[in-house]
């Protein structure tokens, strides 16, 4: 079985889960044999990603996966001549898939942290990020101080969750954990959580989409706190493979990234999604 970019055809947790099973068996077959595909072509990599993390990866109205991560991976694969299957499984699941050998790599707005470097090898950084705290625009919460005695929503396994956990005693709030950003936002909109903690480019995009489309998409939120640029929670995104594994894929990613930065493809992709692109 040889599927290219099949993740682009599907959305939804059930389909994503079946794609994982597919990617896993495909992967184990290919590692056991040197001629892993019917026509003897090179290996098809399995790449795990998040489900809903716009503008980096998200399903559009036609259920096609797109976003900065999706598009730069496609451009790098084209530049470097490799094939891959994209599995949108969720952020924490994506990291676990790679660690369990069910995926060769992960691209999911994944922050390059010292802790993760103990278990993953990262590509060169491809996007700067920080983390922030956001509340509904009509909220009375104006700063972290106003979260005292309240509950906030965080996303499992993320840097923003780590930031929230590191300050919750100081500010006196509790946390509820969600697997995906979209369900986390819904909890805030439903009034169950007073705020959510999220990556700033992702929250900024959700807010800008709301402003552009008058509430049809995006979020009617405002950012009330953001870490400083020199914080340990302000780290760029990288593509990752399991530590010590898939060095050839990491090299292809880095070589391709350099090429698409040089020829303007990277800037073009980013400016498709982000208005004030660097
Ligand atoms: N950048 C954050 C992290 O790596 C969140 C990524 C995500 O939710 N996809 O922890």
C-alpha cells in the first residue's frame, strides 16, 4: 500500500486513528525489508501532526489538511524527493507515535525544548513562538492576577500547559487538561474555564480570523498575558524525529528547509496564512 499525503483527505479522530494503524503497519513492514514498496521505490515516511492547530495544521472546509507545517513539509518533500504519509493524530499522540516508532517524524508546531532534546532530535528552527493566556473579550480578567480562585484550560503535553503549571500556585488558579486546542477553546467559550493557555501565534491567528469573518470562524478572545521573548517558554518550532533515529530524514528536512527559505517558497507559504509575515 502506498499512499501519499493521505492525511489531507480525512479529518476527525476516528479516521485519524485508523490512519495511524495504517501508518504503523506500513512502517513496521518497511523496516523489516529493503524493498518495502511494490515498485521498489524509496521508503514512504510516516509523519505525525496535530489535528487542529491553525495556522500550522488544520482541516479546511473541504476537509483538506493545510497550514504552515503541512505546506512546508510538502515543499521540503518535493525539494528533497521523498514521499510521506501525514497522520493528524493530535499533539501529545504525535509525540508518542514517534517515540513508539509508529511515526518517523513529527511536525506539529512543536517547540524545541531542552527537555525534549533528551528524547528527540530536532531540525533547525523554522518558526518563532511564545506562549500566552487568553480570555473571552467580554471577560473581566485583565491579567494573571485576576485568575485567583478560577479554573483555566490547558492542552495536554504542551509548553503552554507547562507554563500554566509553573505559575498556578503563585496566581492561585487550577487547570483542566484537554487533548486538542479546539475543545480547549470551547471550554472557555462555554464558561467552564476562565482562560486558556496557548501558543501566541495560534491564539493570534484564531483572534484575527474572528475579526475577519465576524465570528464565523476564529475566536472572540483577547490575550491578557504573554511570556517575555527570553523566557524558557518562548522557543521556536522544529521538526523532530526520535533521538538517534531517522538522521537521513532530519538531514533532508534541514536541507529542504534551507532551500525553500532561499528560493522564497517558505516566505510565500507563511504569508498565505499570516498577514504580517516576517
Ligand atoms: N508549541 C507547543 C509545544 O510544543 C504546542 C504545540 C501544539 O499544541 N501543537 O508544546
